[in-house]
């Protein structure tokens, strides 16, 4: 393929990369905005929860913390910082309002460790109505010194995702009544040694928390082993929580006079006239919460890759390169905090590189298709299975579709260029018609393109006779007469 054709393919590829960059940005920006709203970056009038009203006018207010959404590194940092602030202010207790579907085990354990080490009593409160303390939220609620729930809330389903995510764990032998055989019972596939280790570790962990707080340890084990869940009323009946409170005022009223053990001392709560001050995350925590969102981190990675590719096609554009470098560095920082499967990250990078290589070395789609497959597989396994984090399939599908269109465009341009007759260079002269400028038998001159060329012929030619170019050697044309 000649240089002009390669340039046309490269320019077209650059335009497609720019379009892909725009599509990736369009897909990611709404998610960044949604995450910003969910992490407290919304206008001030929209952020306070319905239960954030102050109660009483006591001189030392209690501190309120909110656990909303998935539990991750930003949430763990926020809770740890909040407990430190409560200790520094001398708060009588901390209210941890919970509404979470679960999250990372590492972040969950960091939060629980902070609660267990806190010299200030922590009240776990699943609210408002309709909220839940699922998965990791159940562990955290068990770790709190006091546990309460609002009506129409639930907790449970604490089975580790690596065991319960795709296939249900087989029921324990102890679940069957002795002397009876269950007909038609379907048992799940046998667990591997690693799955049993994770399951037993989780059971021991939550049973230890239940025994520490004097709560129902048997149901806690069922929540882990069998993903059991309970609504608020049943949770109270089975001694999983301490009481049900429909609102914050009721919560404070029922907390009054309750005692808990912190270290070697007994703490008795006096909530009369105590008001609650809610601590909002600072800008660092909110920013960390945004960039550690798996979908946003993945989108920033895509923007970084496509931005650098466009800068490579057109050096000196500056803006795509700057945006690409910044986005890529922020994405890598987020992946460092998240439970990233680096094999998946490597597949994403290799796949993007192979698709970019299709621009420079058109292989009629073989390199690009292989890169697209590697990119999709890497995106699907980008995060560890045990973490429960996944990138939304529509986001992967949208970016993969853009990549597929890029490859189809390159294949079309390469195929069209291969079928197009070369219009420049020595190859374009082969087969061209020339006219003899004089009579000659072996060597002479011919007219071609309005110019005189030296020519060689194996047969005699007469002036004005037409001939065809069969070979070009330097500035000499080898011709043969047309018959």
C-alpha cells in the first residue's frame, strides 16, 4: 500500500478515535455526575436526610454519620474520620445511619475495627424506612454497641460473594434432621477448599461479633451460610437488634438509660436533651468516593487510552494528550485502591493496543478483532470475583461497540485502498500507453505524460506508433508495441 493510502487510513482512524473518545466521555460523564450527587456533591438543600433534624439543645451533641451506598475505601475513610472527630469532641455517642447493599470486605473490616476500637459508643441504625443493611452492612450492624432498625427495613444476605455469587453453597449437613431424608432436595455443587475457608472465616467473624454484643449468633451464621434475611420486626423477635425506632426522636428516647461495655468500663447513655449533629464527608472523601466507583474508574481508563491514541495520531494537539494522561493516572490510582484483577487490566491495555495497531498496520481486521476480544474479556474480569464489584455490562457493550465500528471502518478503508488502482509512482506507469517520438530499433525516445522519456524496445518502433510500458528502470521505460 502506498504512503498516500496509509495517510488516508491514519487520518480516518484518527477521526474514528476522536469519535470514540467523545462517546466514551458521553458515557462516563453522566455516571460521574450521578456519583457526585450520591456522594454529597449535590446542592446543599438536597443533601440532608429526612432524619437529620437536631433534637434537644444539649451542650455536647452526639455525632451522626451516614453510610449510604456501596461500602468502599472512601466510606471506610469517612467512618474512621468520623469516629476520631467524635472522640475529639467528646460526643456521648455516635449514630451510624445505615442504608447499604454491601461492599468490599477489606473496607468492611476497616470500619468494624474502627468501631471496636472506638471509646465512643456507636449506635447502628438502619434507616430511613425502605433501607437495608445487607451483606457487609449486616456485619457492621452486629459490630455496633447498639443496633436499631426503622420499620420496613431489612438486614442479612451476608454470604461471601465468591461463594454465593453464581452458585449457591450446598446446605450444611446439620440442617437436615437426624433420621430423616429429604426427598427431592437439590444440593448445590461441592465447595472447593478455598470456598470453605472463606465461608468458615466469615461465619467465625460474625459469630464473634454477635457473642461480643450479646446478639443472636445462630441467626448470624444462617445469614452467612444460607444468605438469610430478616425484616425489622422479625429481627427484633429473634434478638438480632435491640429495638425498632420509626424516627430519630424515638431512637434517642429508647437509647436513654441503656448500658454497654467499652473495654473495662460500663457506659450508660443519657440522651435527654441531646441533639444530633451530622458530619458530612469532606471534599477529599467525596472525590475518593467518586473515582473509586468501578464504572467511573473504568471510564477514566477508557478516556485516558483513547486520548493518548488521538494525541499519537496528531502530535501537538496537546488537549487530548493532557486529558488522557490525567485520566489514566487517576484511573490507575483508583485501581490501586480497588480489588483489581491485574490480568484483566493487562488484557484491557493489550486489547486497546492491538486495536490501535490496526490503524498503523492494517491486517483486514485480524489484529483489531483479537484486540476487541481481549478488551471485552479483560473488562469482564477487571475486578476480583470475591469483591462483588463489576463494571456495568451496558458500559462495556457501548465502548466495545465503538471499538468494533473502528475496526470495521479500518477494514473497509484498507479493502477499498487495496482494490483502487495506484495513481502515483512507478507502479502507476506499468501498462500505460506511450507514443514513439522517433523511429528506433532498440533504444530511442517516447512521449509519456507530455514528457520525453528514454525507452528500450525488443521490437522496432516507428514515429507516432503506440506502445505499452512493461517495465521501469530508473528513467528508462521498457516498452512493447501495441498489437
